[in-house]
C-alpha cells in the first residue's frame, strides 16, 4: 500500500522511472500476490461449512497473473498506470 509520504517523495524525485516501478509493484500486489494469498486460504478445491465447493456460482476461483511484458494487457496496465501516477503528481508523462 502506497503511503502519502511515498507519493511526496516520488513527486520530489521527479522521476518517471519511479512511477513505472510503483505501477509494477501495484500490478504484482493486485493481480499476483493478493490472489496467491487468497488461494492459500481458499484453494481451488476448498469446501464451505455445508461441504459444497467454496468456489462456484458467482464466486469463481481466481488465477494469479504473473507480470509479463510480452502480454499486451500487462504492458498496457503498466504504461497507463505509470502515466496516471505521473499526471496525478504533475510529472512529465511518457
């Protein structure tokens, strides 16, 4: 989780590469690490109290996404998120 002081330091550094680094950290947090943590608690074959599959119906089992710049979706996320961070901080965008 990014703290306000981290954003202030990012602004003071005036470095677009730091925006990219933060975007990559958030990608990993949102789409890889948190999903792996969730699956460690509720694996794909987990059952609820009644013995029914935990993942079913509207609750579909998620899959973590490992960052891969050859994947257009990952690359687009990093590029767009980096530019949004830079825009929000008044830094030059790429």
